[in-house]
């Protein structure tokens, strides 16, 4: 394993975990964690693929969050790392998939293909809406755990029983609270993109879309809206029995989708 470094616009350094050899896959991780959250998937791929995982600066240890955050910064970081690679397969998960889409919109020729796992896009309604304001108030009031609970219940819209079980795990509420500031900043950035995704209609890049059949209904609806707009959707993969965190609960399923999505021309 090595660390790739690139310079983003403004002079900041972007890092990425670089492992394996073979055709290159560039992964943009989801919110609420760092690049290591995809460890389980990566280790299943690196015997035959080069897997490069961008460390999104918003979620880097000790990161300073400049508000308002904008998804354009994440997209620029993705492009900075992509410039070191040869048209990788671009894989994005959750808000990382939004960053991937925005990067591809700026420079589609930088990538060979996309794999997008449930990007939370404001297709016909805002992603966070007024819940973001309440989460921000909780965070600014010194209750990061409460902010993350609002995020899980009202923005992600996880079933209440799942949230209760998650927050009951020893130490997990405190762990989630560590990421509250970047997570809420990101929710605000997603809504700042505005309602509507017509801008992606010109993004003529082969794309595989992933959903979990146990995922929140709004995420699946947003994915269906995106599928109707993108001009070259090769496949919509539904992960049976899985939700929005299959990278943790079923890494083999995700690894299989990524592996078979690598364009044959670059194998």
C-alpha cells in the first residue's frame, strides 16, 4: 500500500490510498467515515485490480471545515487524483457518488466508466431540507450526537428501530458524533446543488447503478430518477437483503459488481 498525493485548486494536498495492480478503480467513499470504510471491499479486489481510494478532505483527521462547504471542492479533489491515473473506473458511494458525478460532469474524459451506489441527489425534493437546519442547531448547540441522530432518522431516513439499535451499540454514538460537523456540512452542500438533475443528461459515460432492496425508499427513488436522466446506464444492480451500507455488511457483493464493471478494453 502507498499514498498518492495531488495538489488541488488552491494548493491543498489531496491524498489517496493506492493498493494492488491491474486496471485502475478510483473509489470515492461515503460520508460519515474516511477512505478506510471501504477496506473490506478493497481487499477483495486488489489481487487483480489497482484500487485507489480518495481520502475526502472533509472527513480527514483534524480537517478544518470551511463553511459553506460545496460539493465542487470534493469534485475537484477527485479530479486532482484522477489526473495521476489513466481513465480509471470511477466508483462513488452515497455522497461520494455525488462527488463522483460532479467530477465526471466537469471532465468526463478523465474516466472510462462510473459505478454509483445510491447517490443522495435532490432529484425532485431536497435531500436534507429543514432537517438540516435542526441538525445544524443541535451541532452548534454542543450536541453532535443529537445532530447525527437527526441525520440518521430524518435525512437518511433509516427505520427508527435500526437507528435505535445502532445508537445502542457501545461507543457508537460517540464515534458518530466525531463526524457530525463534516456530515452536516455535507448535507447542506448536497441541498446547495439545488433541486433537479437535468445537468447530467449530457453525461454520456457508461454507468452502472447500485441500490439495496432494503435501502430507504427515497434513496431508491432518487436512483430511479437518475437512471431516467443518464444517457448510458448499462445496468441497475439491486443488492438483495442489503441497504445503504453494503460496504460493511456485504463487501463481497460490492466487490463482485465493481469487478465485472471494469471496462473490457482496459482489462
